[in-house]
C-alpha cells in the first residue's frame, strides 16, 4: 500500500485565489472542444469567480463563443436574444443521425444538386419556418435531454418549433459533393437541422461537414481572440490581461437604449426602488433600458408608466 506523507501533501495542493472579474471575453473556440470546457479554461485563466456563455457551440463547430465573467453573466439572456451568423459546409449524399460529420450514416443518395437548384430552394427557408431540432440536441423531452435519449438508443420524437432565418446565401460550390452557405438566424435555430432539411428537399440528403459561427448579437469574429492568445497572456500582469480581451459588461446590452441617472437615483435603483422619469426633458421610452451613473452600469430596468423599474442590479466599480 502506498503511503502518503501527510505533512507534504498540503504543499502539493495549490489553489489559485478567485477574483472579482467582470466583463466579456469573445473566444474564437477551436474545433474539437466543448463550450463547457472552453468556459472552464477562460474562467481559470482570469481566476474569475463566475462565468457563463451566450449560446452553445458543438465540439465540431468553431468560432464566436461569447463568455461572460462576473456581473456580465446578468446580461447573457440579452446577448442570446441577438442574431447569430454561421458559415457552414454541407456534404451531400449522406444523412447522419447527428446531422453532422460526427454521426452514423443513416441513409445515402447518389443524387447531387446543381448550384442553381440549391440557390432556387433557399428562399423557402428564409423567414419564419417550422424546424424539427436534431435528435442529438439539448432539447428536453419529458425532463430529459434529447441527446441522452438518443445515445441510449431510445426513439426521439421532437415536435417542430418556429424559428426565424433572416438570411440564407450560397457562397460557393467547390465540388459536386459540397456547398458552403451563410445563415443569419434567430434564437433556437439549428444549422444542423437546416442542412438536413435542405438535403431532403433537394432529394440528395446531406449533413453539416464544417460549421463556424461568425457573430452572436453585438460580438463578431473580428474581435474574437484565440485560446492560444489568451494563454500567452498568463505570464503578464492581470491588469494587462483585462485591458486586452476583456470587454466591458455593458457591451452585452449595447442594443438597449441607454440612460444616465443621478447618483441619488442610482442609489434608489441599487436598492431595488423604482425611479420616476420626470421633467420636460424626460425620455419617452418603453421596455428594457440599461442605466448608468458615474461611468458605471447600475441596472437593467424596464420603463413602465413613466417609471424606471430595476430588474437586474449590477455591483461594479465606479469609473
């Protein structure tokens, strides 16, 4: 039996102290890594107490994965409501149980579509459409994830749901077996299901061979940073790390109307109290707004009947 030196053991355990880090990191997630693992790595790099992400990317996919640290996690739902842009490559001739290249072939076809036939079909998939999510997806069925049921070999019957595709364009057809497209879509859209349905409609079957997300809400690939770049910053000062890839919390709610309030009103909002929008110059607004004071985001509030009613309170240092 191996003996453990009880006195030496504590010296071998080194836990990095967690810090209050607030902001967004727009990660360029590599192929082969899960979104959960990517979040864990970024959280560890910044020694952050809290982290979350705005929209899962499958391991097969690469591209924009917005990761929220600290108080930025309160803005995640607003980023997830934003449009997403994908560039993906279809492989014709095979349908797979996962609707991507990682799955098992379930049906095949010798047919191949022409570029003209594909281009003519795309308008049918733009706008509000009914889409059945993939069998291997996070959709819940009677409290269980569809992918868990599918892995156990159980029949998965998922009801169609309404999704919105704002734009669908053919980029290129490099050979008869492949086509590359661009899709701009709303929340809940599965590109894998879109590829499957395009293949069925063309009579040739198909699945996603490669997928890259180029934008999520206010974040796009131009500002995304790779894991290698983040890891190179490990040896630098923490403040240098934060100045570089860490974006302000309010970046996640850039699409919302912004209001500036006095320090006294900021105090009321921070205590969860409503603030009356009064005076001749009071803004005429409705719905969600972001509220700042003294250079810091104070709250996300809803304007109802001339009042600012705080819904999410932020604890951020004043600028």
